[in-house]
C-alpha cells in the first residue's frame, strides 16, 4: 500500500544525508517536497499542509544545533510526526466490564469488506481465547447470510441468523450469546452503494437495541479521499469508536490511511492485509510509520511468526543447521511456514533494509517461483532431499526432466538453497527473510 510513498520519502532523506548541515531554505525545500509527496499519495490537502507546517517549525531547531546526519535526524522527526498523525498509540477493542458479552457493530458502504472483516475479527479473537458469535444483519444483499455462514464454518465460530429483519436478528443474538456462553457478538450490518436515510435509521435502531461497546466503520483503503467524507457522515449519524482499513495489500496510494484519523477524529483499530482469514492486524501507529519510512516492523513480524511458525519445528531447524543436516524437505517446510504469514511482499516490508525487495517481487512472481521450487524438490529422491551435496551430473538432469525445468534451474535452486542456509544461520543479524527477498529476486527461466 505505501510502497511508492515510502520509496519517495526514503530518497528525500538520502539527499538530505549528503548535506553537511541544513539551512533555513533547505528545510523549507525539504518540507515542500514532503508536502508534494504526501499529496501525490492522496493524503488530504489540509492534513498534508498542517503536517508539513509542524515538521518545518520543529526542524528549525536544527539551525541552532546542527545534527551530524541531517537526513537521519529529519527522518526521525518525520517519523515521530507521522506516528502522532496516525494516532500515537494502538487502541484495542473495548471489552465490556458490565455484561457477560461485548458487542461490536460493523458499518460501512457496500463492497468495503464488512463480511470478511467480521470473520477475520472473530478468528483473531477466537485465537486469543474469546468465544465470538457472528450475526448476519445484512438481509438485503443476495447471499450475504450464506457468505457469513461459510466463513463462520471455516473458523469454527457460530453464525446467528434467526429473525426476519436486521433489528430482530441483532436483538435475538444477545439472548443467544448469553445462553450459550459466548462473550463477543459481531454484527455484520448491511451496506449501501451510498449513504441514505434508511441505512442510517436502521443502524441507529440496531445500536439503540444492542448498545455496542464498539461501533466500527469498515473502509476500503483503495477508495481514495472520498472515504473521509463517508466516514465523517457515519460518525455524525451513529457515533463511531473506530475504523478498520481493508485491502491494505493493494496498490492504491494509501492517503486515506494517513488522513482518516486526523480528518475525522476516528481512530484506526485494525487493518486488513490480504484476502485470507488470518490477514488482519491491530493498528499500531508507531509500527506503521516505521514501515512507511522503510524501517521495517519487527514486532508485527514476530507476532505473525509466532502464530504461523511451529515452535517445535523451528527448534528442529536450528539443530539441523548446527549439525549441517538441513535438507530440502526442511527447506520446503520453512517456505510453507513463511507462506502462512501472509503476502511475501508484506513480510519483506517488515524487515529493516529488506523493504526495497518488496517492489521487485510481485506476489504472482513469488507464487510462481514457489511452485517451480516445489516441483524440483518433489522430483528429487528421498536421499537427494536429505543430502543435497550428492546432486550432481546425471542427478541434476533427471531432476530437471522430472520437473519440466532446465539443468540451469536446478543449479540455481542449489545455489539459492546454499544461500538460504547461510541466511538462516545468521538470523540474529536480521538478514533472514530479507535474504529470501534476494533469493526470490533471481527468477527461473
């Protein structure tokens, strides 16, 4: 989402780093470039103008106490202000302390991803020991209830649909949750192509009936600046406690994400980072600002890894690396575990110094190469997968023939395998997954 914005900002800071010191005119020029970059990224004009004004005022301190590295110090200043712009601290779900369950009402326009987001939140909360209930309050869109039922069955969460209209379903779900020991009720409400009085009236009635702890606006982050006025109208009508930005893995400019809190006073609580049910993250302003400026996000990466990577398998891998018994079966397991963590480019952006590889490797290229690697490994004998050093001459030709590839491709795989072992052996130097970026940047023919 922020790739282009990030690349332009990093380039600006590099130019500043070449200066011995910053003059007043250079600070003004740097903030002018910053404003242009933000506007190009579709950040709201008023938000960009005020942001750059604040940065320029605070940068005046550099004139009295010139920093040794102007680019780095200016970058730190921009990062701090970005964090403030995005909300400073993460705001988790406000769970009820007055009743046995918490109600989360999801609202937004049609097509914003409310139904999938409802299931993602339910899955996230279930993984943390909660007992969620999904409630199908959209009785207008064809197959909306069926879609929620299918998603609920995939994550083993109950889906409530009793009642012939949204208000009755919402009301009846409270009794159902209470009697079945469920502690989080997620209301998937109807959307419209645009805001209308009927929609808002229905949402207000549901809210009055259920008294939700959270009323969250689900926004398509690819919709551009118009989403700001839509969020503002929802906020004025029903009163919002937060927002969720979906489709953050897309290639839109991302300005809405940087503008929504400042423009509407609605804090961002979650972001959707992909289509799969696991791809949702709590919104941490400091981590997002770090990603935007190419500094990575190791904390979020660690959280993703802890949920996707088997701890026992990880220990086995370390022991095998130490004993030099790491083979292609182990290599394949590592790739599959990384695949569970979400989009590959998204993972690279979380590694300090590796974000530059994200723009070089498309998700399509990554998946294609992963498929190619699997086909070559599966064409190996058990002995070859265990001891890669014996793969020479006729063995290479047989593997190439069996996988429909060329001998050059097998040679490239062997080279990449050796590099990956070095990289995984140097995890403490934070080169691990970043090294996989280098690995997958070398395409097979």
